[in-house]
């Protein structure tokens, strides 16, 4: 007989670990499945600096005590809330320590399949074992949602890769590589590849790379704090609203929500990267890709600028740092019947105020919830709101179920 748990969390990144910590503290039987911080450990470049400030890079425990700041103090690591970028290695080390402390029940086996039967779900693990759960929380992060423009998708793997494939930027040392994009991922990889001996260039539709401004010395004035209040997404009233009122964001018109999620905090590398790429990495800015074909063992890009200017650009390999787009059709471990039944907008799930999908007992968090709760869900900062809201809801659901069962026994 398959073991049965109340809640199965699929994914062991910041959201999955935070939810597991809160459920465990409430005494709710939960299993969490997946390799801890796998995307961060294997699909983001070594040496990368987090885009988020230190104070906005915490996982969520019920007491809010095990912060990145606390961890760095324990380990003697440099830390500042806003003035010191967080190395990805420090963040991963912190998250793994969080997992050991708050989610020791982690099962590192991957979930290979999920089917629904009645009011329960059957999870098939990668080794063939099965687990039954009343509730499933999908905290799969970005791992299934890498996006490559259609104009490039026909190229073979030896000529094209997504930025998520470049944990080690030295692998392409000595080759001619072109990075596509103007955001943090594109610029970080361009800098790291250049410093690893790759002949790298960058192509972007943007006419300018918009680096974040470096922090100003000294405390912010009252006027600065009023004009641009601090938030986990950076300064500004819009960002402050998106972090403080994700529940209200759900009530915006659908087209407005989708537009905000797509455009708020657009491509913007961190300020420390400016000196590592400017004057060192050739950039073709203001160019859109209108064609790409394999040629002479590499790729020939046809680029178009404003005014109808066309030029060609030859390279040996393209790295598409073109981001991620939630698409439940790509969650192959979900039974097709579930995927077909889910209500979606733009291929992302439509969710209730408690992260529940149109199928009872199936929940989505993280980037898959961004169209419903706003751009905060694209960052680790959103894990605290998510974990607290979802845990409170599930606890009430458990209480209702227990009440119904006891009433039936009378």
C-alpha cells in the first residue's frame, strides 16, 4: 500500500523549502520532493551575483529568524542589507542550511508522474515508488519554463543553448559565442564567459543596457524614502505595492496583470557588472533577430535595427538569455488529463486567493503564480507571503476535513 501524506510539495527551491518549514511547524504531515536548490546549484552560472538585495533574499521560517543576515553572521561572511551584492554561492549555502534545519524530511527523489484519483493524488517517484497525497503543491520554480524565441528554436543544440545550461561559463573557452539579451542573466554570463577566456559578444533589442544604480553612501533622506520607498523588489511605489498587496493584485484586469508581470523590472543588470563588461564585451544594441541559419559550422544571424538597417552577424554558438515563461503544457510529469482540465490564461494556471488551481487540491506557487499575484512571485522574496498564506489556508482545510469526518462518525 502506498504511503499517504496530507501535503506533497514538488520542488525544493526557496518556495518549496519555505512552505515545508511552515507546514512542519503547524504539525501538518507533508513530504517535500526534489534535489535541494537544484536550479540554483546546476543551472545558474558560478560566480553570479543575486539581483535581489540581501534583505530581500531570505527564505521564510515561521519565526522569521533564520535570515540570510543571521546565516552570514554565524559563518563570518560579509553581508549588508543593500550595499553588498549577494554571491550565488552564499545564497545556496544559506538555503541548504535552511533545509537541514527546517525541512529535514526532504526526499531528494524527483517526481516523475502525478495522477489524480478521486480526492487524492498519486505521485510516482523516479525510482518507481509511489506516494499518495490529498494535496499537491507545485513549487517547481523556473526549471521547466526556459524560453527561446521562435526565430531560434529550429537551431540544433550544438549551435544554440539557453542561459540555464551554463552553470560553468568556462566550458566554451576559446570559442566565439554570442549572448542574446540585455538583462542580468545575459550580462552576468557575458562577463563570466569573457573572464573565462570565451570570445563573447552581446546582441540585444534594447538600445541601451540599463544597469541598476549603485547604492548611495550614507542613509537615505526622508524625502528619498517618501519618494522611492524601499521594497523587496527595489525602491519605488509600484514595487512597494506589488510586495505589500499581492492579494489585491489579483483583482486587476487580466490584461493589465499580464502586462505588469511582463514589463515591471525589465532587463536590468546589477551595478557591479558594468565595469566587467563595458569596453570589454562587444555589444550590438538596438538589433532584433529576423533570421538565423546554420552556416559554416556556426550560426549566421540576420539582425534588423530601427530605420530598416540590416546586418549579418556570424558566431559559433548562441546563448539565449531570454528568460522564462510559465507554461503548464511543459510540465510533462503532470498527467495529461490534469493539464487538459486546468483553467489557464496565457498557458499559466488561474489561481484562487490561496494559490489553488481550478482542480481542487492542486496548488501552484512561485513564477507559475506571477500572473495571479504579481512580479514578486518571480523572486525568492515572495516565498514568505506564499508560505504564510498557503499554510494558513491548508490548516483551515485540514480542520474542515477533520470536522466533517467527526460529524460522519456521530
